[in-house]
């Protein structure tokens, strides 16, 4: 069980500001809670609800008919895909100690993991500190993913999380979603439900292929995309992933407008700025 605050940074996304979040995690109780933008958006992942768990989400919604209307959504788990508590930290299986390093004025251990799928080679690093001495429990300080594409021969992906206020204690009632409300199903498209319900999973997972990458297929089908080469396909997929992340991060801020994925999503930032 723990509580921690974090700040997500997406340096490759369009004009994306750091996104604050807060996580309460209870593995034994099979539940977690994640708030975004100072509780503007709240998500409760309750593995023991119903047969296979439920994710509850309370969020402001802006669309053609409403502005910042508070909505209550739910995503039910299935036998094949049950709901489990979402951690704020990566699973350290496969990580190896790399070095000691001074990071932002704090002496840290650096743990590293490298994964590869197809042309995507990702390097994950977790910086941890031990504020009470070398034998004390480790406390997360910084997490970073840097992606290299072997076909494009370039670094083309990166995101970072800064952690703070880590505590191994939390209150039990913090995991209880608001009662007496009618929770709706998430809006279309259905392939985005998992991202809407649990955005953090893509950023602490160490799989080179994220939910955002898997959504590139439906995007290509919807907008009838055909690319001239494998290299162009990799470039366009990379553009799409960064756009997708930026759109969803912006929408979690609860602003008076909302963004969506359109036919420009696989264009580069430079091309969009020139023609849009």
C-alpha cells in the first residue's frame, strides 16, 4: 500500500504542459485510485466489484451541448481482461542496477531495462533515493522512457515522470467512489475506452507497444491510410502516438474545450503548423 504524487512530461507532444497526478495503491485490497490535474479527474480501479472488477471515472466533459459538465463513467472488467489496481511505478522485473547518479541535486540509484519489438527499442530508467541511508527503503524519484527506432535510426519518443511525497500509508476510505450516482458506459469509440479509463497504464508499462500504438490500426482503417514505404509507416505511426497522447492529456485538464483525433493525427507537428 502506498500514496505518491507525480508529474507527467511529454516532450514530443504538442505544447504539452506537465500533467500532475496522484495515486493511492492497495495491492492487497485489489484497488487503486488515480487523480489527474489536482482531482479534476478521478479514477477508481476496484478489482473486487462485480465479477471481474470495475473502473469508475468522474470527469468534466465538454462537447457540442455541454461545457465542463461532471460525468460519471464506468468500465467493467471481463474474464479475459479483469480490472486490477494500477500502480504508479513500473514493474521492476527485468530492471538491472546501472549506476549511482546525482539527479537534480539528489543522490540516486539508477535502474535500467531495455525492451525491443520490431523497430522499437525502448530504454527505461528509474531513479530511486534512500533518504534514511543505504539500508533504508527505496523511494521513487524519477522515471524516464527513451525510444529509439532502428528503421528511422533516430530517437523519436520520450516521456518522464517526476515523483514526490511518497508514503507507505494511506486511508482506506480514499478508495471509495462516490455513491448514489448513475455511471454511464464510456462514449465511442470503444477502442479508446481503456485509455480513457486508465491513462497511466501506458506510461508505467515497459511494453514497447502501448495502447496508443495499437490504436494506429483503427485510425488507418477509418481514414483509409496507405503509406508508400515501411519507413513512412513508422514515421506516421510515431506522429500519431504523440498526437494521441497530447489530445488525451489536454482533455484530462477539464478545460472549456475538448480535442479529438482527426485526419491530421499522423502528420508531423511541422506539417500541421504549416497547413492547419
